């Protein structure tokens, strides 16, 4: 089956650009993500990391109020 796919793709002109484009998109996405992580403010990261705990506390308080 792999031979069929390879032969079919060889017949398409200009297809060699698609792996290059996808690699560049992948690379730039992670470079931008890495830059964002490095430059993010520590307080923002702390607030976002506490969101699951805040939701859990709200759920516990609501359950206690219903009891």
C-alpha cells in the first residue's frame, strides 16, 4: 500500500513544497509558544495555575450550601 501512495504522490507536480511548509508551520508555532512562555508574567501564570483549585473550591462550597 505504501508503494501505491508513494507512486501516486510522485505523479503530483509541486508536492515537495508541502512537507517543507508543514515543518515551517510546526517550527514557528513552537518558537512563538516558547517565546510566549518565557515572556509571560509570573503573576499571570500563578493566576492561571490556580484556576482548577478555585473551581474545586467553588464546587465544594456549592455542595456544602445544598446540604
